[in-house]
C-alpha cells in the first residue's frame, strides 16, 4: 500500500453494497490493518450489535446520533483519545 495508513477507522454497520461486519472482518484479517482502531456505529442501539462489534474486534461502538454535528463531536473525542494513548506509548 502506498501512502500513510489511517490512525482510526469509523465504520457504519449499514453501508450500501457491503455491510460493516464484512468490512470489519476484512480489516481484522489483513495484517497491514489489524492494529488500526475500528469504531463501529449504527442508528441501532441494540445491545446485540454492540456485543457483535466487541466479539469481532471493534475498538468501540456507538449509536449514530441524528445530527451530523454530534457525529463529528464523537469522532473528535475518539481521535483525541487515540492520540493521547499513542503519546503515552511513544
């Protein structure tokens, strides 16, 4: 792969063409991407989805808020948390 890898991946469970579960499986099965944190999200607040995400190696799960600004705020928090964790390991 050319270019930098993402620091964090945000992955919707319900995507057109391929679902998030299949994508997560592919990410976790690829050596190059295995260590990248993957946060799953969905409009569903079903505990079963949260458990599946955890069982399949997602770094976290959140219910997608209605407003895009709220999604952005969650993404910022996750990225800041990831950066803080990385700085403690460097």
